[in-house]
């Protein structure tokens, strides 16, 4: 095969939204015209986060410097666009390092091979595609029928692998002294897999990149992205902490080699890859990692850090986790602290952007060796909520009240089942009234957040509207459960264990009273 080439600098591979329409741009176009681009396309949130963290953000920060003061950050914000000439000069100097199939291929190890010269289907790079033990439900493919990735798709999939890859056993590289029996065990997930990734989103890609740029007052002089290391990457890996922000963003948690070939039409495709163990990050640095909130570990085990990243739970909308996001002011003994980027935004006092927050995470199963679910959401977040005051208090109250209403709705279901002579269903089984209510409240809360973002001074009106809508929905969601109660529920029964009488009429009275109490509505 002739020497293939696909240079990320000038080939189209980054999915974006421009003028409300999807497009695919080269790296130099995406960065030099960032102020004209709405943002990254998020149809595949794992890849969107990986492209931002592993390429766009470190290229921008390495080319233009990491902001080292609030003044410099604000000046860049006022400029409204990225310095295109500096970025073009940087990418011109580094161009050879961005060729996906060059002599020093981007993000890969030249000549990487296993002891048995084995390669794997390219589906190994895609979390939602069948490979080995990772067989997602309803997937149209099997490992025997791997996809043929275009170079653009292969580049994005490789970056996502570095961020989100599953844990457990990996193939051992032929010259890896730490491999045993051709395998490497004890591999953690990719570094983003341990996080509840929270990405602030601006009105355009330029704003988003700056909103994701932490202020670092004294960056380590030897902190560089992976493509600027003097020596090419080898199959040898190590356990270490990141040198600094650029090293962390471009962390190589796996060693990869893409194997290009020509299809029947003569186009370059990637059907096979070599993937082996990569660097293991220990410890996860709270003072450097910008994209996650943190929770206090009350009783850390030996060798365990006193804080851990806040993970996004499966099946919960992002607004239900606003508490950790809004914990931007450090407080002694606090259970949560916000991400570096959101805390910085609170300190900077930027008040002219309709901020949105993209939350992305992965739920792993079977000792983190398979992907069970991908969690992603995008919500508006009023900047006024970062400061102590009425807006923040209202949002925190709404989140708490919504959760209390959910529990009250599920308690109604329990009471009706007891009145019918049965037992409550386990908390994680079935869709109960309170859980159904959260789906209805989701629309209301998102409208409330967007309204507070546009007009934060109308928090009183927002609170009244919330109470009215929440009460109406809470009562409406109970109607099917009450209507479906059997005749025995109206007669009720005495529960000896609870020492309490249960009847459908009492369950309804208790529920209505709970709703009024939760929302602070006088009867």
C-alpha cells in the first residue's frame, strides 16, 4: 500500500454546528474561525468531550499560552475571538505531528505490536459497538463484522478511547517489560471514565474554549501536550501524576496503532487496530483536573484520597445534580466542591453569556470492563446562581423540592399497595408515580433555569410559577395510581408492623398534604 496521509490540521474531521447546521471542519478552520462556529456537535458526547480535551483546548492553550491571571482571561474574553495567526503559525510548526499515518503518527506508537502480532477490529475503539465481552443491546454489528472507519472517524474514536476506554485486561505490547503472558492486567478506565465531566458551553466555540481554560498562575515549564514531547511515544508505560494541565488533557491512557488500508473505491479506511496498556494516572489531581465536581470522602481507606470525583448517575437529568455544580465557594466541612472551571467563572463575574453546561459520563459494568450506559445532558445555568442570593436559593430549593415530591409520589404508591394487601415494590423496580413526575418536572425546571438566565430579577415570579406547575403536575400524576387501586384498597387494612391503617382515601389525603407542605402552600 502507498504511504497514506490524513493530517488533522487541514483535513475535515471535527463535527461542529455552524449557523445552526452540522458541518465537519479541519483543526485549523475550527480554531481560526471559532468565533463563527456555534459549537461542537454533541451527537456523540464521548467524542465531543475527547476532541475538546485532547486536541482543541490543548492546541489553543499551547499556542496562545494558558491564562495566568484574571486580567489576562478577561482580556481574551473581551477580544471575542481566538488569535488566528498565532494558532496558524503553531499548527504550521507542528503540522508533521498531526498526521494520522505519518512517520510519527498522531496519538500512536509507530510499529506497535503484540507478542503474537495480533490486531483487533476497529470496533475496539467505539464504546457503543460490539467487541469482545462488550456487546451492547440491539447493536447491528458483531465482532466478526467490524466497521470500516474513515480516517476522520478513526481519529475521533481513538481520542474517545484515550478518555473513556474500559478497564481490565489489555493486550501486552511485544516489548512491554510489564506485560505477563502477553497481557497487562489492572488497567483502569480512561481518566474521564472516573469523572462526572462538566463542560461549560458558550455562545460559540471561541467562548467555549475560553470558558474551559483554567487560570494557572505558574504553569510548569515542562508541561507540554503529547505531540510536543521530544521523544516519540513508545509501548512502555508508567504510573505517574500529570506534569500539568496540558499533560493531563492529552493523557495517553492507552497505546494505539491504527492500521490503514484501501477499500474497493481506493479510499483509506481503518478496519483493524492494535491497542495495549498506557499510562496510569495516580493520583487524580483535584488542583489540576478542570472538568468535574468533587465530593468529600468521610472515611477514606488507606491510600485513598479525601475527595473523589462526583459521578453522574444513570437516569437522572443534569439539573438534579446542580448542588455540587453550585458549590463554588470553598467551605470547611462541605460535602461537595464545584469544578475548577465553574468556581473560576463565579469569581470572574462574567455576566454577559447565556451559559449552558454539558454533562457527560459513562456507567461501566462487570468490573468496569464493559460500557453499560452513556450519560449526557445539556442544561442552561444562570450565572446569577453562582453568587449567594435569591436566584441561587431558589434553584437549590427547586432541586430539593422536586426530589421530595418524587419521594412523596413513590410513597403514595407504597401506601396504595399496602391498602390493597400487598407490599411496596423495591425502590429500583418499575416506574412509580414519583419517578414519572420527575419526567414532567424536567420540562418545568429547564424553563425555569432558562427564564432566570434571561431575567434573574424576576425570581419571585419564577418561584410562583414553579409552585403552581409543580403542584398541578404532582396531583395529576397521582390520578392513574388512585384510579387503578382495586376495591380492597378502599376498604383498606391494618398493618401490624407499621401499627397503622392503610386505605386509598387516607393515602390520597396524606399525599396531598405532603405536596402542599413540600411546596410551602398553605391549605
